[in-house]
C-alpha cells in the first residue's frame, strides 16, 4: 500500500473513532459535546416534584407563584401515590423533562419537595439530568434519610412501602445519590427548616456542592413546619430568586424582608 493510501486510511479510522466516541460517551449525542450544560440565561419551564404521598396540591400554591413571575410551571403526578419505588417516580420526571425539551424549551428547572427532592437527586444521578436541568431547588429533602423511615422499615415493615424503605438512612438509593455527587453537577439550592418534625434530622437536606441552608439562617424569627415549606413566603422568595438568571448564592439576613415580600402571592 502506498504511503498516500496509508495516510488516507489512517485519516478515515481517526474520524470513525471520534464519531463512535461521541456516541458512546455517557450523555453524548451526535453534534453535542458530552456534559454540555443548558444556557444559564435562558430559563425554561419549572417542573415541581411532590413529596411522599404524591399530593399535587402541596405544591399548587408555589407553582402558581412561579407562574405569576412569568414562568411556566407544572406539578407532576407521581405513580403509586408517591409511595412506590422512587425509580418509577424518576421515570415520570425524566419523561416530563424530555417532553418539555421536545417542545422546544431551552432548559428545565426542577423543584423537589421533601421526598420529591430525593427523586430529583436520583434523576440527576441516573439520567444525565445535569445536561438538561438548568437549576435545581429542593425543600426539606431527606437526602441522607429520615429517622421515621428507618423506624418504619425496621419496626413496621408492612406499613412502610417501597419509597419509605428507600428513604431510610443508608439505603441503596441514598448511597447511590451520595456517590454520584449530584450537588456538584448543577446549580442547586437546598433549603430546610429547623422546625421540621417530619424529616429528622432537618439538615439531612444538606448536600455537598449545593447552596445548603436553613430558612432560619436568613430570617431567624421564621417558624416553618415541614408541610409549610412550599407555601411560606420566605421560602417562596428563595425559590423564585434561585430560579432566576443571576449566579446562585446563599441569601443572608439582610435579604430577609425582601425575600418575604418577593415570595408573597400577588393578588
């Protein structure tokens, strides 16, 4: 084989390796570099993931507040009343994200409340969510488990369905999230309340790499139960700001009054 022909064959092989490599790298798509992030200045719709029990009503007020700010917002309906396998719930979120992007959305933002925050984290760990989610906000999410789930799975297993068992500290699902380092992958705000009597300890919501804080670190006089997280004006203000286009940063006590004002529902 002549030298010119050998060079031609070598060039073709290099091109094939590059093309195949793009297709095989996780998250890689033809014409799109693996690991590409959504444009930070082009927010799309907001998908809200309910907590254990799957009540869409729990996030209705927050979704309305987001819509009032000019953003489309959808509260997802979870299978199995939000008590079944978290992996099935991840599939619902993944399908909703895919549908939004297929309709032409430049990106999506995801807000996960309570166990919905764990679903969101698991989605990022399993389904290349960091390439599709622009920002993530979680509220009172037991990302490291909840004591009540441990008690239920140990003492009353017949009353502790799949999601309950998966929310016990040290479960395979929570270990998978921890190992994935999801907080490092996407701008993420994780908020909890020191008054939480459902997720114990409340700082189970703390996530490495994310902006993580208790609501009381911003407004020390805040009295917010777990169920009030999605409706409290302070928390709503924090959510709205986190879903903006400015760099994500932890609010401080000097932001307390303004955030409360921003989070109050408009008449």
